[in-house]
């Protein structure tokens, strides 16, 4: 799941969440001001057809993978055996094929949806951080999509308030004090900084500073102006000369969604989803959710077909920004999705109170529910033995500005749903394995989930009344730019006050944010100049009050615009004409 780590006693969780919310809200407000986020230049952007732009993987390199038992825990074992299911990797391709085979065996119509995204190759040996005087190498992990150092950079590591030309900047205590890291990096670059060094103990991501710098990676897919790395014991390098090497590069990656649905055509569907991608083995995040999804699919394989069918999805790319579920949403839409069960980190033993997994109790579950399904969810999940906390789905969005999970696309389209999540100390670290899993609890979640899905399929689930409606369209103009039009409506009101944004992605890599301006007739309008040949995705987002809507549409650009040559800036100190 794409969210923060938490350590400490569970009774402090609510207070920590509140503090995190303050920081996240401040960061979200700052991000609205960051209009342009440029992807570091990479070979595949200029020449996607080049063989050097793609890392090739093959099913022939996959081991024989099959579950030891047809049970939730058996499917969990299968997923963790596949290895580190990082999006775009060989292990992910092997996991996709294993999941496809299992779901097909249940009799569902199974397809694998493939999409392109910027795959950042972070193989060991491509990066390192060294203290120059002693030659000591510090454990590190590069900021995602960070520019390369060609071949290395060196400088004194200083705090943000002491930057001089050629320095590296030490970042701790939050992403630049709660600001957007990308925005801060651009400011520091103007002051002369050449790189970033981040402390892995940055609140609220990893307060204990576990010895896994990679655990903060998900905060950093920012396409920043400066190269950087998350470094263990980074504070010990302050004031010292540091060498940063980063030869990681962006390739044309392949993401995969495994989609299984009831054979035939149906008026509506219940969507059951978890995300297949992980960091490290991902036993909890989200091997547990995908395993439960597969078990639910098995339990419902012989259900008689009515007007509502089932869709079971193992989404890719959740950790990188909900890529896979966004691609499915773009292609399938939300109109026929009657409801969703989102399974993201659903079962784990309590590793906050206990050090011995054999003695640990089941961690309480947070079950977030749309108002339309509140009573049904409470009644259905009452049979699970673990403690449960029920919240409204909007609670998550109040913390993050969006749901940090795949349900986000469907929730913002008015689809009622249930989201199950379990707090944990070790997710996004190498300790997220089967060690803290409980077979009986995972099976119980799966059986209750199957019961819920069956009842959702049989009932009428109302959509929220007078909800915010969005109409988003775009066209390629004669001058080559893409013009956007967006209409908003809520009940009888059409002249709604909002600040809509359109995020322009090249093959899922963020290239620019366009703030739409109000035009005549209540429409919002803006434009964008595409620079690359290939598929662009345009994500429109608008918020009115506490209600948000999103839409994704794509366009294939065959004739990109030529990038205008920039005039050299005049030195104000020397004067100018």
C-alpha cells in the first residue's frame, strides 16, 4: 500500500495519524503551487522504439510456480515465492503469469492488460554514497526517477539554511519541513546545490529510522531537479565531503494487470481488487490482499450468474502512483462498477506489541466503508475474530488529499465500496514476509469478503445523490497543442467554484500539471504542448467542497511539437537592454 510506516505502541496510533495529517495537508497545499514537474531525460523518451530503451524479460526465466494449497494462505505463499514483485521486473512478470493461471483454473475469463510506464532501474552497483575522507560506503537507495550524476557528484553536505554553490543538501524531519520535495529541490538548485541526501527516519514515513533506506522510496517519485538518495545514518555526514553516484536510468517499462471476470455480459459488476506489486516480498503489502482476492474468486466460482458479474483484479503499479488501477479505470470506466471491495494489507499479526510471531495476536483491522454499505459491512465482518475499527472512506482522504490505494479512482467516480487495511510496522521493508501472517485470519477475511461480494451483487446499491459530476474532453489543435475543456455540475448548479488541474503524463511519467482557468459558460479551459511521440494520459481532477472527481483519458501523439529554444537569461548584475 502506498502510505507511511508507523512504529510505536498502537494506543499512540491515532495521535500520530493526526500529526501526520497536518504535515500531509500542508504538503498537499504546497503541491498545488508546483506547476511543472519535468521527467529526467531518458533514452526511451527520445526513441521509444530503440532496443536500448527497453529491459527485456521472459517467461522462460520464470520458475515453476503453483500454490501448495487452494487456500488464502496457499496463494500468499505462491506470491511471496515469486520474489520481489517490483513493477517492471522479471519477478513481477513471473507473479503475473502465476496469478493468471490460478484465476483461469477457476473458470473465469482472464486477460492480462499491459501498459507502458517509466521503469527506473535501480540494480545494485548503479548507485552509492561515499564519505570522501574515509572512503566509507553508506547504505542508500536513489530517489525514484532522480536525475543521474554522470558519473558522480561531490560536495559538502549541509542543512538547507547553509547552502553554497556545489553543496549537497541534507533533508530530515519531514519532506523539507512539510513542503513539496520537488519544489524545494528546484529552489535549492537555484541557490547552487548539486544534490540531495535524505534521512530515512523522516517523519511520518519511518520514525525509527530502520536500516532500510529503500523504505522511503514511495515519497520520492517526484522527477526532481536534483539527483539524490535516501541514506542510512545520513546525519553523520553533515559537514563532510560526500560523493554521490547514481547511474540508474529510466527505461520503457511494462506494467501488467491480471483481470478475471465472470464469463458473459452483465449489466453491472462487483470489483474485487488488490495490488500485485510490492517492495521486497510484500507479504502484507499487498500479498495478503491479492491472496484474499484469489481465494474470494475461488469461493465464488460456482455462483449462479445474475444481472451482476464479478471482476477480480490484481493491479500493478499501485506503489508508484496507482498506475495499474488507473489504467483499468481508463479502459473499463466506472459506470458498470456497482461496488468495490478493495483489499490492501488485510491481515497481519501485531508486531507493535510482540517480538515473537508465535505469540502475537491478530492486528486490529481498519474497515473503511461508503455510507451505502455501512450496515452490510458491519454485519458481514462481525464474524472475523480480530478487533475492527470502522471509518468512513472520506477519513482517509482527509489525511492524504486522496485515497492512498486503488479504490481512489472508483470512489471519486461515485462507486460505493469497502476498503480493508491493517496497520503494520514492517511493510515496505525486507521484514514484510510470511513471518507475521496468520493463515486462519487470512482465510476468515477471505470468506467474509466472499459473503460481502455475493450480497453486494444481489442488492441494489444506490449512488450518492446530487453528487459532483464532471465532463472532461480535449482535442488536438491546429498548432499541435492539446486543448482541455471541463464542465462541473452538482445538482442544478453548473457555475461551481473550483481550481481544476489536468495532470499530463507521458506513458505514466508526469510531465506537466495544467491549472485550468474558468472560461465562458462556466467551463474550465487550459492547454498543453506534448513533446514526445507515444501515448499520453490526461488526468483531470476537481474538488468542490469536500467532494472530488477524477477522469483519465488518453491520446496517442504521432507528431509531437518541437521544443522551443530558450533564450539565454540575462545576468541582472551585469545589466541588460
